[in-house]
């Protein structure tokens, strides 16, 4: 039973990271609609009228794909719970780095391009990153609970 639950959460990590890669992360539009800023996992686009400045942020995609691949690999390692737990810990570190980079681009770079008082709107990509982080925490929790259960059953023999 616990194995199915942890598999579900590991699959949610991979799906959430896929959503972060493919969906918009953050948008902001000026009140007069002459300027806008869009953040995706590939680029930060600042549009001013007909011109745009594109800042590549492809490493968000690379890190997101790495997290999804690690979650998929951890999904197949159900017989080695210690390795699964280590992979979930690595995913936690990588997702924290991704979240830090997203916050840097939103609040450090993009917010001050125009109208610093306006905050902008987080998109579905940001919320799928949060979903993936929560699913990773829960997967790691159920992996540890499963390991504890198996060790207690070995003591009974």
C-alpha cells in the first residue's frame, strides 16, 4: 500500500516538473499595455511596443528535466528504499535551486523593468513547481515510513 502511494507522489513530481517546463511561470503587463514581461522555463521576454528583449533561461528547463528524470528513476527503484530516499533528497535540493532562480528572475530582474509597484501574476508553471515540491516531500515521507515498517517486520522474525 505505501509503495503505491509513494509511486503516485513520485509520478506527480515528474508530471509537475513537466508542467513547470511547458507552462508559463510568471507574467506582468503594464497598465497602458505597452510593456509586458513573460517568464517561461526557456526565456524571460520583455516586450516594449514592437520590440522585445529575450533573456535565455534554458537552465530552468535543464534542471526541471533532470528532476523529472530523477523522479522517474526513483520510481523504478522501489526495492532499494535508501536509494529512493537519496534521490528524493537530491530532487529537493534541485527544486529549491529552481525555486530560487525563479524568485530571482521574478523579484530581482523582471519586477523592476517597469512599474515596480505592480507584482504580476504567477502562472500554472509556478504552481506545478510547488505541486512537485510538495509531492516530493510526501513521497520521501512515505518512503521513510515504508522503510521503517519493513525494518519493524524484520525484527519480528
